[in-house]
C-alpha cells in the first residue's frame, strides 16, 4: 500500500497528476482543489495517497493533506458515495468547510458539490454527523484551520463549552459558534456568540 508520494510534477490533466519519483511516474487521481494547489511542471510535490485496489487495476488517489484523505475515507463509507462523488465534495469544500456544513446540518452546502444531489447530501450530513477525522481539531471547525482548541479565541471556546453543556454535540456546537462568529463583530463576547449560536442551531 502506498501512503505518500514525494517527487516532482511530470504532467497534469483534468483530474490527475503524474508524479515523477526517482524516474518512476505515478498516475494519481486528485480532487479539483488539490490540483489547484500543485506547483508547475518540474516543481516539488508531496501528496498523501489512498490506494484503491480492484481486480482490474491499482488506483492512486492523492490529497494535499492527511486531513483531506481522512475525510475521503469517511465519505466513502456513506451509502451512494463513490470515489468520484467523494472527490467532488472535497473539490468544492475544504475539510473545515465540510465539518461546519455537517455540524450545522447544512445539506445545501454539501449538495453544491458536483455530482451530489439532495438525497446524497442528506445522507452525508446524517451519517457523518458524529464522525470527524481524528486529526480534525475543534479549531479546524471554529477557525477554518488546523490545530487544537487552544488556537481558538477564549470567547469562542467558552461559547462552545456552554452549548455542549446544554446538550449539543461538540462538533455541532463548534459549527454553530463558527457561523455566529462570522455574523457578529470579531470581538463578540461569549454571551453574544451563545445567543447567535442558538439561533444558528434553530435554523
């Protein structure tokens, strides 16, 4: 099983890249978002790899981060979601955006991905509601970046804690506070974030 490839960009296509690793070219299928981050031909490149094996072929799927690969694995566990749909979702949404959409039951955001209809979007949100990759810290939902909860602001951490104490799952509470913070002033108090967060959860 190949878990990572480090080499240089040999060539690219609509949904793939060939990585030259010591003179051997590996054909790797990627999401639109991952392809948009690639360097020019001849540039250095490292991708996390998911190896898909079948009777006909061995297929390599590449991701710019381990977090994106973990979300891909989770998406494949949803009924009706195959490689194409999973890559479509990850091409349209960052891992943090996907986590927020699932936490806030935002099926519309998920259905905006190519190849994802309302029914599949509903299944993704429902089946992944309490499943986030092990590497996804709370700050990824709160701030749209990796890291642990310590990197989120104190009012946001307090607001999430309050919503959790009210019985909401942490991922759902974090998503609500994240949306609340975007609607309010950046210096909003925990109390204001809690009030707006409850409104987000009631939508």
